[in-house]
C-alpha cells in the first residue's frame, strides 16, 4: 500500500523523532513478553522468562538486520553507516527467527532450562509482530507491492501479510486448545512451516528483485522468482521434518512426563535425523542427550500403545 506524503513520525522532541515503525515493533514485543510470562511463568521463574525473552529479542533483531544487510549488499556497500539504523526499517523475519533460535538455545542450555517450550511461547508475539510491524511498514513506505491494473494501483503487500499474521495467530490459538496437547516444539515448527508456505505466496506481490527467473505481470501485479521464493522449498523441508520429529512422541514418554508433575520437562522424542528416514507411527527414542526421568527401572511387558498427539489428526494452520 502506497500513501503519498504519509508522515512516518508520531512526534519529535527536538531532533529526536519517534517513528510509527518503532512504536508498533515495541508494542508487538510487549505483547510477546506478556504472553511468554503468562504461559511459562507458572512453571518457570519469572526472572528466567524475562531474561530469555530479552535474549530472544536482542538476538532476533541482530539476526534480522544482518540477513537484510547481506541480502542487499549493493546498497549497504555505499551506505555502511546506515547498517545500525534499524529504526528506518529493513529487518528480515527469517534472520529474526534464526537469531532468536540461536539466542534462546544458547541461554537455555547455559542455565539448563527447557528450550522447546520457550520457542513455542514466542509464536504468539511473532504473529502479532507480523501484523503490527506491517502497519509500520506502511508509514515507512516500504514492502511496496508491484504495480497492477486494478483500481488500487500497487498491490497492498503489507495488508496481505497482516492477514497472513492473523491466520497464523488463529492457527496457534486453535492448536493450543487441542487435546491431547501436541509435544513441545510442535507449535514453533508448525508456525514456521505455514509461514514459509504463505510467505512464498505473498512474496509474489512484493516489488522485490527477481533472480535467475525474471517474470513480472503488471496486469495482476505479481512477480517471480525472488530470493525468498528460491529459499522457500529448503525452509519448508526443514520445517516439515522438524515438525515431524517433534510429533514422534510415544505413549511411554507422555506417561513419564505426566509422572514428573506439571513441570515443563522436555518431551523425549526421536532425533531429527531419525525423522528423515522413518514414518511417524511407531517411532520411539529421546532427544539427543536426553532420556525420560521416570524414576522406574526399565523392565516388564510394555503396555499397549494408546492414541497420542501424532496418532490423531495432525493439527495444521
């Protein structure tokens, strides 16, 4: 959506100005932290939740900026002093996810706390970020769409992605009410999988540079193939197998988790590499380096398998 003459600033105090982009980003961060505390604090200390939320935000912003800069080298080679000016816009959500994952992984391992429940809890704030920050993009006049022959002229790419964020948020909330609950890590990878699919579609409306295949239709205002679209199949494959891996939780592991009480212990599951070569049904195992702490010695006849999260209809977007 292109609105000529729109003011990107809310107000100025002397030479310091507060932009709508930064305001909406701050609001989405606040919503994300609030939800993380609400979801995790009853079982983990509030100090840990606030600390890991801060780590996720800082590492996410760094990763988002670095990926955006590396994918736009021609501009930043000539204007390197603009690299730290994140308030002007120019953040990659794929970089934010990558930086956030690494930051949360590092901190959770450092303090020996659960990793996957934290990643699941970040999805709520990420979805709100997609919706609200796109409003900031409108004020910054960025993420503009291709010109089209329709009455509105340019494709409102920011609006399409706001709708995408709302769909992903609805999917997350719907799946959160599923019984039995999906295993830890499912919510994050389910979000990432469907985000990749929908982003491939909405990317066609963005007026972004195309690579190798250059196709732009100015009647319908669509174009192919951007850098994001080229990488989408790889990202989809990663998300698909990671989600499949997290779904491979057997009844013994669920029983062991229930015996541990209401804590947020890691749900044992097969390794990710096991998921690349096996089906979901009948898989058993534990996360790399993790074993279920049941307090019982192994032995005796196993109980017949009961329906689990992966045995029922798989939640989707």
